[in-house]
C-alpha cells in the first residue's frame, strides 16, 4: 500500500505521466506514416494520395480490402527489378569503397604523423561546410568530359569520394579512442603499418565501420538529385528515379499504391539490418563523435 501511495504522489506521478504521454504522442507521430504506407501498399485503389485515403481507409490507415496486386504491378507495369538491381550495384560498390577508403584515411590521419597532416585535416573540415549539390555543374562537366554520363559505376565512385569529408572525421574520431599502446606493441613485434591497420585497428573499429557502412549503403537508395542528373537512360535509372516517376507521371496516370509498395520493399531489408546491428550503430555514433586533437 505504501508503494502505491508513493507512486501516486504528485511529485512522482505527474512527471511519470508526462513522460509517458510524450512517448505515446511521439510514437504516434513516427508510426502513423509507416502504417499509412503499409495500408496504401495493400490497398486496391489507384490514384493520388488523397484518393487512396478517402476511398480506402480514411483517417485510420486500415484498408477495407487487401490485395498484393500493387507489388505484382511493380514488376509487370514498371521496371522495378531493373531499378532495384541498379541501386543494389551502386550501393554495394559504395559500401565496399567507403569502408576501404574512409577507414584507411581515418587510420592515416588518426595514427600516423606526416608533413601536411594538419593542413589536410583543415581542408577536409572546410569541405564539410559545402553541400555536394553546390558542385553539380562541375561534376556534370567532369562526367561529360570523361564520358562517364549514364554510368552507374562512375556514380558509385562519386558517392565514395563525396562522403570523405564527413565520414573520415567520424572514423578518425573513433580511432583516436583506441589506445596507442596497441600500435606500439605491434610495432615492437615487427608489424608494419599495414599490418597494424589490418590486424589491430580495423578489427577494433567494427562499431564505427558498421555505422558508416550502413549509411554508405543506404545513401544511394535515397538519393535522387545526382542519379537524375547523371543517369539518362531508363535502363540505368535507380529506385529513387523510378518511384518518383510513378508518383509524378507525365501522363497524369498516378499510381500511388504501387509507389508505396515499392517503398515498402526497400524499407523491409533496411529495418532488418538496422535492428540486427543497432548495438554497433549506437556505439559507432557515440564514439565517432569525438574529433580529438
């Protein structure tokens, strides 16, 4: 009885109630668009978002009828399989290249001393101030000059290079927290710098590598600006371009339910990956925030 009285004491109960009300409100705000997405993907109604909402489930995102035709239509009426393949190729190359290049750069700037180190760090820091789309004209001119337009592999290398200013700092910040005594012990045992990187630093950097790798893999799926600028042929379109064309057709034949089905297919594997590696994401984001020195 005393525990109940203590719980309902105004100084305890009202703060507790306020926190949980806030959590419920935030959960509704976050989950409602997801529920609407699922409901629209299973809805038999085509058309604009307003038509789907009014004719199918109104405010509550539960369709009156369920169908999987929207998923089938993605592959029959649209080139969703081609878009998915192109995005997967770009994302995979970006993932591998980002892990190799950015991890090695983080190691060099965090563990080695060389002439021009501070100047290089300062230059990379300055580059973070400018969004990549500010260089769109220059990037287009370079791709046009070297014949890289409409090349999904060249776009992947653009993502790898464009991510250096941000992710390299995170990688370096994490590696600064690894005790340098491990490096010294490895050097005393006759290890080279490359062996220290591959045998000592790289295995200990799994959290930040996972965090950065997930971001690098997810980015190409969501980016619309650069694929639209650099990929002209329809067979080289990515998921972002394809779904945009579905939701904004030139002939006015809106198919928002196919759009939501395509978005849901993308979201499912990302959700699985995130929940499987969320421990590494939390550790990598927290530890990599230290830019040190």
